[in-house]
């Protein structure tokens, strides 16, 4: 039933929330270090890290709120979207989409700022690692909510949505498996 399902899916749902906002926080950190490098060195690291932690905790709290606010007792099939019935799916999907769009904006601003600086070995390394993080993480986190929105737009029936949801997760798991190899080879 849905109560047991929420207990089982709580950590994976928090993993999605932490992953999305974690990538955003890494992007904010890199953007500030590139654009405001002198102020970045003078920042109070405890307050700065506390601010980033509050961003992550805030988005995780939003996800928990959605789970509780839209909870209803029912039989469920175990999948990501089952934690958020009815209108909860809209808020979950659009919340994740908003975070990912912000990530793309932050990483794009950082990339533009890096391109305007003189060439150096460190700059090339930062651009390369920035591109890899953005390409690997953002594409995965951006495609998933995008697919859910597409499924809703296409008005698929429950069986078709179920089949596509499970088919698409095969590629997500493959991408997660390969991610460590990509990070450590660069």
C-alpha cells in the first residue's frame, strides 16, 4: 500500500532532491569563485556552506511537504512519481524542472565568465570539468522531469505510462553506472 511505499521511497526521493540542488550548489560555488574570485577567498566559509546547506534542506523539505500534503491511502506501483499523486506530480516535476533550469543558467553564466578570461591551463581544466558535470548530471536530471511532462502532455493511458517509465529508467541506471568512470577519467 502507499504507506509502506512512502517509507521505502523516502530515501530515493530525497536522493533526487539532494542531487538536483547539490548540482545547483556546486554551480553557484563555481560561478562565485570565477566571477567574484577576490570576494570568494574572503567569504566566511561557515556561513557560505550554511547557505548552500539551507538551499538543499529547503528543497528536500519541499519534497517532503509534497509527499505529506498529497498523500492518500491507495494501492500503488513502485515508481518515482507514485510518491506524489494527483496535483503533487505537477509540483514535483515542475519543482525539479525549475531547479534544473536554474542549474543550466548558473553553469552557462560560469562558462561565459570563464571564456572571457585569458587562457591558462587551470582555466581549460575548469571549463572541461564544468562541461562534464553539466553534460552528465544536468542532462540526466533535466531529461527525467522533462519525460514526465511529455508523458502528461501526450495523455498516455496508465499502462503506456507505466511501460515508458520503466523503460526509461534502464537508461538512467546505465548513465549512473558510467558517471563515475567519466568523472575519474577527466
